[in-house]
């Protein structure tokens, strides 16, 4: 009999790749729900769906990601805490009651960026409300269940999600901007790792199937870089004639502080491939480059 996986946030960038990866495998029956079908902040909604499906694993790929909005707006920050923090805590509690392992994704923004590189055991210290909301989710899950995979990741890229809350990745945004601008100013700061959502989805599936020990894991593609360095690589691979000028983050002031360098070090799992290789694959499949 096939195993059942319940995926929350199935229309987002990562969620849709999780659905695709599990659906490709006959050993899995996939139940994907987005925010119109399941409410991460409602215990009743979560419990109803989980009891109905009776999954062998629950993956939460939903999230609030308007980093600047929740920095300057108290109502938005409350919403971020609900979606990224207390909601995942409710989910963990329900899954613990039913002895179901839960997977949840956390951001590198839980770190302040002063140390530069971070292992799974480093103490988080967020410098933005968004980072605080993501750390709250990590704490709430650990408080409510022992059967969890907390996957910390950063700078996701892949096909844009179908959800109305889904954002385009940095690379898609850059390609769009380069169509009208032959010179682009890009921030040469905020060093971290890009993560290709199909690679992250495959790794998530593998972690569940191999029943590796529960705990915190860092899953990113190899190759730490700044936004500027990534843009250079993108235009090189895409063979686009764009002049890229490195600037400091003060050139584009934003309400929320970003970590200066939040490179996630993966000390527990086999590393994913380099982001350059993954980006080349993405461009070939989606832009025929």
C-alpha cells in the first residue's frame, strides 16, 4: 500500500515541486492543499484535513514571506507570527497526537549575519521581524513534537508558484529587468546560498524515506555568493549582454535589516550540487537557454 504525504502550501514555489517529486513515485499518494483549502493558523482546519487523510508524513511548505511589510506594519507582523510561528506549532501538536512526523522549512534570516557561516547548532539571533517569526516557528515545533525535520534553507529559486502569495525568484526578476535595462545595479552584500526548489524537494523526500534522525538540518545548494555575484553568473549562463554594477545595500534602503552573511553550513547530509549547475538546468528547462 502506498504511503500518504500531506503537503501544505502546494501552490507555492517549493510546494509545487514537492507535489511533483512525490507524485512521480508510485509508492506515494499525494494530498496537496493550498491556503484556500487549509488554514495553517486554524487548529480545526488542520486537524480536520489530517484526520481525513491519515498521512504518514506532513510537510509544511506554506509561509509568510513579505520581509519588509511585516517590519513596518504591526498587523502584518502579527500575521507573519501566525503563519510562520504559531500555525506550525499547532500543526506539530496535532501531528504529535497522531504520531506523524512533520517537516517544516526555516530561513537563514533567523541568524544575525555577524558570524558569517552557521552550523545546525549555532544559536539563532534574528535582526528582523520576519526572522523573528521564522524562529518562532522553529521553537513552537520543537516545543510540541519530537518527530520533526526542521530544514533551514535560503534564497529559493525555481518555477514561480501558482499561489497569489508566491514571489518570483531573484533570477526570474533579474531576467525580467534585463529585458528593459542593459545596466543593472545589484547589491554586492548579503552573502548566502541559493537553493533550487526541485533539489530541496528531492532531498526532503529522501530524508523522510530514509528515516534519518529527527532534528535540524541545513539544506542549500553549494556555492555561497552575494546577489551581485549571482547576477554575474546568471547573465554569463544566459549569454545576456548586461552590465552589472556592484553597489552597497544602502543604495536600496529597505525597512527590514538583512543578515550581512548568513551562509548555512550543512554538516549532516550529503551536499547538494552547486547552484550554478542547478541554475543552468533551470534556464535550459524554462527559458530554453
